[in-house]
């Protein structure tokens, strides 16, 4: 079940990613910092990151995903899957 999360900026957003095309693993939320913007949303550790700001993550490397997240200054829109 996919759902959307919008975090209001600026960062830090308060979560860590793992995986990516270069690791042959789906991009996944590996950690959420307690009290952070991510923790105040409905994000959960282990959720799959389907899209970042509307861009599908299927072919993204870990670094590309990190850079896409870092480039989001005002708000960050994620599509996640439980």
C-alpha cells in the first residue's frame, strides 16, 4: 500500500536511507531520528521509498537518491510503501 509524506523544510529531515540500484536493493528507510520531522509523519523504519519529489526510485543509485533529498530545500515529498 503506497502512501505520500510531505515534510516541510528545510532539512535535516530526520531519516536514513539504505539500498539503491547500485546495491541491488530497493531504497528503504533504515532509521528515523526520534523527534525529527520524519518521526512526526507517518513514516516507519523499513518502508520502501517508491518516489522522491515525484521521481520514481526504481533506477536510482543510493547517491542519486541522497542528492535528490538534499536538493529539496523547502519541502520534501516522498511516496512510500509499507
